C-alpha cells in the first residue's frame, strides 16, 4: 500500500483570529479532498499553541517568538540555508520541508505590506518561510493569495515576484495581485478559499438558507475591528460611520455585536471596549450556532464569509482589495463597500430592502458552476504537483 503523502502547510497564523483559523481548516479540507483523509498535514504557525486540534504543528521561525526573542532570532532567520542550524526553528523548518512530498502556502494576505515597517516585518517573517520553500527544491503551491506591496519602488517590489516565480503554482484571489504577478507564468486567478468552500457546499447552504430565511431582518450581527493604517481623517470617518450604522440598525432590529478575532494584535474585543461597547460579547461562530442572526455586517472579510458558509447573508465593510475580489467572485458585489468611506443609511437600505436575503442567495447561486470549476482546477494542480 502506498503511504499517504506528507504535506507541509506554511504561513498559518492563529486560531485566535477565527478568519485565519478558518483558512487553515479550509486548506486542510482541500488537501484531504485532493489526497484522501489519511494525508499527513504538518502546519507551520505563528501561534502553534492555538492549533491544538491538529496533530502536527510546528513554530514558525521568528513569527512564533515574542518580544526580545523575536528581535534576537530575526537576524539569524535571514541567514542562507547552509547556516540554518544557528536558529532552532529555522533548522526544524528545513528538516520538515526535506520530508515533504508537497509544500503548500495557506490562502490569505500575508505576502503584502502597507508601509516600510511592514516590509521589514515581512522580510523577517513570512519571506523566511517562502525562501525555505524555494531552497528545499520541493514542489510548492500557494493557495489563493492577495500579493504585492503597495510601495512600487520599495525593496520588495523587485524581489517578491521573482521568489514566487520559482514555485510550482501561485493562485491569487484579486485582480491587483494578478497584475502584480502578470509576468509570472505560474500565476492563476482563483477565488478565496472560503468562497470556493461555498461552491463546494453551495446546494446544502442554499437549502438551509431558504429554510431559515425570514421575510424581514429582525436580528442583525455586527462584527467590528480597529481600522488599519489609514489617515486620521479616514479613522474619524470610519468611527462616525460605524457609530451611525449601530444606531440605524438598533432602531430597526435587534442588534448583536460579535467578535471575530481576539489574538496577537487583532483583539476586536479591546477595540469594542475602546469605543464604548461594554459587556461580554460572543464570538461570531458562537452567535451563528446559538442565536442565528438574519444577516451579518462585518468589517472582517472572513467574518462575512463565515456567516455565508452558515447560510446567513453578509454585508462586508471592506478595508482591503481582498473583500471586493471575494464578493465579485461570490456574485454579490452590491453587498460590499469601502469601510473608509461608506454611508450607514445605504448599508441599512440594502439589508432592509424587500426580499434582500432571497436576492442575495439567488445572486450567489448563479456563479456556483464557475466556482466549482475553479475548485476542481485547484485540486487537480495539487494532485499533479505533488511528488507522491
């Protein structure tokens, strides 16, 4: 009997951010679809302790460290492969990759940056894993990504694309990423993993949504997060708009505030307390399972998509390109707006329009066949690339 293949899944973050945890779960499920339930998946994570449900989890070089230890190990992580032994996590990573039949980069948005500081963090963090994948000589596929720094003349602009060109295949989830890698022949466009999972389970989700959908929005959940590196004017506009949205929704239905992330610099609960939302708040996953809302409004993309996978229509206040790409692929571009400049009344008008939920699901159903083809292509690429 042929042994089950060994897949190393790079760039995992933390399940304390449920969106990142969802992407890892979806990546593992995709690998099981491609290679069978017995496939061995080793996960390299920034927060390995949060992945207790998985059997094989390893600390990511630099990213798994905190405080002074992260600073102390960052320089050694940039050494060439022949000197990897001076960094324990990096040495472990190279040995792990040496045993792999296939290397896979989890879907997400970790290969990009908004500032010079983030570029430096990227060099000392995720690029260490990417370079290790390249140096291993093993076949490597990166699942749907948002890729590319926003500083076109910065130090990564001429470095990242050539690194990715040496992988077996790279899938991108938005048009800007595809344009950034337009000269790389190994680049393919595909939807976000959560959107592809909707395609995989779409008929079941649509049946459940039809059964649970009410004629009006009586209960809406709101998922907030701190704004990213915007200008002061954008921060103020965002806060004013989300406060107005809370007031508008509260006047029309029962409003729940839910949390989608609570870990390592992404503490949505702390942000909610900072803007005056007190009391214990449920996670979005708990709310979806125990007090199902009629709709979700989420600033976090995978909070919105997690709701969709539970059969709940979701409006997304997007702070990055990935949201617009995902909602275009999902077939509901009218349910996403720019979080830095949106009108609360227009969001409410979409939610409370006649047959809003039914129209959401009808629009999403029209693209299922196209998304299924994308998922099939992704599975076939994984199978054909694996050295197993």
